[in-house]
């Protein structure tokens, strides 16, 4: 990583199950990378966060990475992914799908809409932690992310 | 990933033969079972995907594309823009592998749909480590579309 980027990464977790969101936060914290984890529980909240619409989202940081659950209430995760990738100001943020669905159709649909990875969630917590660590190693330990694209 | 899976196919678009060789070495050093297909520029990469011409008539569909940015004829940016407009190929993840550290290149690559941007380490040991991380993410961690079930 270059020296000039902020000392930590911002992640937006889009997940409607509070328990799953807590598990993800915990796994990300255990990964050891310097992260700030933000959470949106549905597509509307996610878009408000990303577009900084409404008082609660005034001045929120632009995430370096988005982790997106596919099965949500409201707009489905796939629709939200398509919306993000059609938005000129948001499309450069990589979106990794993290989901319980292992359906081949979902995998292909996610990549077709611009996903930068598709992680099928393990039910085993230790395996889940290990997977999130590997995810962190790629996105925060290896690849270059835009420093200040906003 | 299931062990029953076919070998992964990587399409590498890279005009520098030494760098292409280094990718091959790094794959084998990391015991990544992948079939590396190498083309020298973006135009050949597009012809490869479209199976144009006798050279590419039987070209296997890649699971992942590694893309250099600065190449003659058609550069990586033009290739990335072109492939993401093609319904048949837009689901193939493209990771940029380049010497460019220019912020504009990083932003525009993600903007065009790159699924990662790796700056080539000059040090060989570091280069091998970069390919290890790449392999662990794409071939062990995440699911990729199953090309056995894709178009012929």
C-alpha cells in the first residue's frame, strides 16, 4: 500500500440480518487489517449512505470496499449491485457479494452485474473468519484501491 | 473450491515476454493448477475470447483475465472497456497487473470494471507472493462462474 492513503480502510456491509451483520463485523475485526466497518441494513439505507443523502449520512466516508448480501428485503442484492454499477460516482467501488446462496445462476448474475468476487458464506464460524481474513489479504494487503476517488 | 473442478484457465494479456514468463513461474511456484494462455495485446485478447482466426479456434474460455495496461495496438484500458460491453464476456473477472502506480490508472481501471489492481513488484519473491494472493482469492476463496456450464 502506498504511504499517502488513509491509515485505515472503510468497508460498507450491506446486510439485512442483524446477526449476520454482527458476525461480519466481528470477522472483519479479527482479520487484523485496520478497518472501519459501516453497516446498511437495506438497499435504501445503502444508497443514502453512498450518496450521502439525509442528515445521518452527512459527511460519511466513501467506502473502499462494499460487501453485499444478495438476499435482502426490498430491492434484491442483485438489483442494488446493478444500480451501483450504473452510478458514475459509485461504480469504481469494488463490490464483493457475500451470501448464503450457492446457486450457479446467482454467481453468474453477480459477475455479470460487476461483482468483484462472490463469497459463499460458510456456516462454520472459524471457516468464515478464515475466509474473511483471505478476503482482507487480497483487498487490503495486496491490490491497490483508489485513494480518494470521491 | 471443489477439488473436482477443471483446471482454471487464465488469460494473460502482456506485451513483455519476460513478465509473462514470470507469471508462469509464479503460478508454478505457488502450485496453482492453472492453464495460462498468453496473448501480447488487447486486440489479441479480444480475438482470443471471440475465437477469431485459426490461432484461437479452440481457445478455452478463461476463468480470470490478467491484464497489463500499457500494450501496443489495443491497451488494457481499451480492452477492459470493450469486454465489459460484451454480454458473453462481461462476467469474466479482469485483474489489472501493471507497473503503473498512477492514481488515475487505478481509479479508471475500477471505473471500467476491474476486479482488482495489482502493481507488479520488481522483486521476484514479492512477485511470487502477489500471484499467491491472487490465486488464493480467485481460485480458493471466491466462487467463479462454472465454465463447464457456460456456452460451448
